[in-house]
C-alpha cells in the first residue's frame, strides 16, 4: 500500500498546524548509498520517537509532542549519491528546477518569470539532497526537532574530517497567521483548491509516474521563500493595492469592476449579512473571482495566479496547485531591522504546475506579483526570493524503514 506522507493537510476541515521548519540536508561527498541509508534510518527513527515525546538523552521523561509531524523529500542531487539504486525521476528533471543565483547575488529564478533572487543572496540553500518538513502546534516542538536532528548528526561525525553522512545545510522557519491575512494586509490563501479536488492534484498517479513507477502515490514539493518589500508596498494608495491584489483590502471581497471615478468596486453582497470578511461562513460563493473583461482586473494577482476553469484540476494543464503557506519574520542587521515574507510550500503531482504558473504569459510570466509585466510597475519588485527548490516526496509503503528507502536500501 502506498499513501501520501504526513504533513500534507489536504483533507476536509484540516488546517496546517501553527509552526513550520524546513531543514535542508546535504550529503557528504564521500558518503555512499549505504551510509546515507543508515543516516536516514536514524533520522526518521529519532523523529518518530520525538513525535511521541521521546528525547534520547531524557530516558523515561517524555516531553510534549505537540502533534509533531515530519515529511521527507528527495532533491535531484540525492540520485547522484554513489550506489543509488534508482535514477533521478523525470519529475525532477532539469526543466523542473530553479536557476541558481548569480555568484555576485541576485538573478532570475526562472527564464521568463518575474521573480528574482534578492541582491544579497549568492547561494540557494534549498537545493540540497534532502528536505525535511517539520510541523507542530508549537514553535518549541519544531525547534526541538531541529536541535535533536543536529545532535544526532553531530554525534555521527567520524574520521579525520569529522564528517557525517548528512549535515544541516539550511533552515527556514515559519508560522500560520490566525487572521488569515498576509504581511501586505490582504486576505491570503482564500482561493485554494476545494478539499474534494486536492488529492487528485497532489498525488502522483500511474499516468504521471511514467518510467518511475516507484513514485506512484507520492507527490512533489515546490518551495520558495519570498521576502516582501513592505516599505515599497505601503507607499501605494489603498486603491492601487486593491487593483494589484484583486480584492477589497478590508473585507476580502473580489473586485468586479471600476466606478465612474476609476475606483475599485467589490462584489455586491460580499460579505453576506452578519459577516465582515470573505473568509467567514456564508461567503463561499465569493472565494473565487468571477469572470471579467476589465483589463485592469485581469492583471490582478488573484487572477494571474489562479485562472480557474481552464481544465479539470487533476489535469496538469489546469495549473491548479495545493499550497500550505507559512509566513516568516526574522531580525536582520539592516534597516528596518527585520525581514518578513511568505514560505510558499506547494504540493502537486509535478513541479510543472508551479513553474508554468510562474512563466506562462497571462499567468505570472514576466510578473513579480500582479499588474503589468516588467520591474518598473508598482509591484514590479515587491517579492524577492531567499531560497527555492523542488523535491520528490516518496509515498509511505508498508514495512519500509522510511519513504523512498528503495533508492538506497
């Protein structure tokens, strides 16, 4: 039996827990498949124990598990490890990968896309052999998971180089917002996939797997850490912000047109009586923006990022994806003293869905966020990339020591 790994909250009524840590693991160049297999067995065994409250150095004294869950992803480099028994799957082929930043910093994420690395990013730490997603109800639980992982790998260092088969190469944390808004002040994640359509989009079917049948029942993870230029955004008038997003800033109602003075007009009747925001029950008919011929509304982010009705969701041509967004906030040394943004974590049967959204004309091709293509528009540099990567998330199989163990074991 093959099923999706835990940590993908796609079932009806399920929401991602409050806290996230994405840990990217680099394999030692001298480590072979046997060494990596042994390390992954130890890592996954430790994390399963930690979910039950077991800390190795505290025998008999369990800690709160806080519903810790973990997910293991394989990057393209994992299949280059000496002795790997399976080739890199087609879903992680060269055309489904992000570009590297320039050695001097910055550079486009994708040819034909509107997203670029931040000027100070010279290395993308989300392109290592493995990715671990940790989620839990508390920040402590995911942080403890990272620390216990570090302790385990530290204790495995051997030889003259004191190297372990796996080492932590990057960590990105995030959290869920209880106001269902983003750092730019607008409702976020409103127009996600219907719960009944999600597994068809997420899970790799036999027709999707092609020459890689071992991936059937798994999924693909696409990650991007996107910093937001809040200073530039808050220089824009509210009406301009609303046209760029495609929603009323206060209520979240989708825009349906412009009045005689060119101001945005939200959908009539939204929010319904007794509610104040589109995310409240009773407003389901207003979650998706309705068809329009208005050229300004057609360039809004909510329409460019989600052109619904193009095909059945389970067809790759629909470009529908299931996403679990986690905001982030971190102190930095430069003004204003902090950096804020979004961890985009998407699951789909092929990375092609996300990459085509980011490059296809009429969607987000050539556009950073919304509006007209090009960097000189009002939202032309709103988002910058801190890290990004694509990973295969193998299915869980009965009796396997960890998902994807057939690659090395």
